[in-house]
C-alpha cells in the first residue's frame, strides 16, 4: 500500500511540476555528475542569489521525488501521509493562483538507477547544465553495469537543454569534456586545463588553524584575457575550487558581473559532511566528509588530510557501497593510499577489510590499524586515543553513518544539528 501511495504522489507532484515550469518560466540550472554535485549546487546558489531570487534543491533532493518537491517548494513528507496531501494541495494552489516564484531554480539531478534522468530531462528542459566529474569507479555503478552506461544516463540531461541553452563542463575530466561533441548546444568549460574557458591556477591553501588564521582556498581565475583573484574561506580541498569555478561560470553565463560574482563566492560554506572543518576534542581538528563516499571522493579526502599539518593524522574510513564487482580493488587502492598518509587508520564496516588488505601491502605498522563493525564503536575507540593537535578525517558511504563517530569526537556535540549531516529525526530513528 505504501508503495502504491508513493507512486501516486510522485505522479501527481511531477505533473504539477511540469505545469508550474510552463506557468512561471523560471531559468533552470541543472547539475549532474558522479562527484561534486551538491557542493557545486550550493556554490552556484550562493553566487546567483546575490543577483536574483533563487531556489535550490534542499539538502540532496535529487531523486524522482526530490525534484518535484524543489520545484513546488514543498517539504519532504517522509512517512507522514498528511504532509504529502498538503504538498499536493500546495501544488494546486500554485497552479490556480498567481504566486511569487523564483527567477532561477538550481537543481541537483542524480541517478540511482537506469532511466532516473532520462525520465525527467525532457520536461525539465534546462537553460544551463553543469557536468561535474565522471570518475572511473562512480557511486551507484553496480546498478548500471558499467561506468559508460552511468555516464550515458547523466548525459541525457545535457541532451535536454533548451535550444539557446548552455552546457558547462569540467575541462579536466576527459569523459565530461568529451560530452560536448554529442550536444549541439553552446558550451564553455572550467578547470585547470590551459584551454578551459574559466581557468584556475596558483591554488594555495592555508594549512593550519591558528588565531586570526583560518583554513581556506585561494586561486587565480583567468577568463577572457583577464586574471582575477578568488578566495574561498573556511573550506579545504580542490573539490571546492572546482565548485567555485563552476559557480562563477554559471554566474557570468547568466549575465552577472564577474567581480560581484567573485565577491559573492566568499560567502560559500561547505554543506554538512562534505569536507567540513569541525573542532574536535582535545583541541584536535576533524575533517568531516561523512555524507557519502566513492573511490575518487575518498582519494580526494585523503589528499586533504595529507595537506593539513597536525601532530598525527588519523584516517577513519568506512565502507564504500554500490561498487559491485569493483568493490575489492577499489577498497584496496584506498588502503594503499591511506598507508602513506595516515599515522593511525581506523576502519568501519565489512568491506573495509579490503582497505586493511591494501594497507598491509605497504610498509605500515599493523599496530596502528584498527577495525570496527560500527561507527559508534569506532567513535568510542577514538575518544580514548585522540590527542592535542591531531587531525582526523572521517569518511564513508551513507549507509555506514560515519557522522555518528564524528558527533562523539567533536568538541561541542550540541552543535551537531547545525554541523553534521543526517541529523533530522527521521534519520535518527534509523
């Protein structure tokens, strides 16, 4: 019965969303890829909202139900049928009466299974599509059979661009960049490649957190023959440089002043659980990257851990899910990388045994390698070993719930609702 009710609700809300797009004609910016969608969405929203009225996908509303909820401006009803009925009435209200509606919609569009994007792309008809990154081993790949099939699914979004639409691609990812050959629309690119339309260079990161000295990324952006200094404060990781570049690309292609856009980007903050910097117990520093995990994102997070100075580096790594036949080797590769970066490695979940195998292939002291069945158990262990000035990275797939371990070791657990991912009461019950 619940499945039938959900299917009916999705059909009604999707139908309403299609009509609302036709009635209010907002500019639709659709963001997809396998890495960096949410960070890019938030960066684009941060910059564009400085110029226009903008609505973005809430949290990671990127599914078949999440997109209609964003277009309608409705909350997630979870398991409450009353809320879903209220959402349907709200949709009819938007259709029947004239309401103030955002000029821009910034939508994160994901694909968990075949046809997820193919089914929504035609009626979404974006004005701008941003393609972030397609790694060799993306998350959800087990449901598509191959990386190529997953990329094909994502590209459906670009193929649905309006005739005067713009495709914005990551120039540094060959798989992403080559998609423009298949799309007969105007395109621009961003990245570090010499030929990128919006080119980044001279990246610097503040590597310590001292009084009056905050973590942050600083770089130069070259565009149209000019060079601009860009600062993104209170963040770490090259991943966010790409998010910033894509946001500036969207802003300029939307007619915004480039200097004002760069100024607006300084207000960007990382979403919870995505390379967020949190004060830990015993004056330690926690890199919270617990929202989800794929091999390329795990590699990037370990590089961030390596770049930050501390007494000891502790890598707390959980399973990477939905990798199918690539599971074992992908985890071993992470283990080999971690062995050369971390002083202590703490593993969580049954698949992390393959990370341990990779670690032990290298010259790593097995006395500093620890494995646990749950994030809570790992958190209890961490409470007993974290020392002053340690730097701790926590990362794993959503199903491993690594944010529970972070909550246990953060300096002020009362801030968890503001700083950590999955703190809603619906998630707390799981």
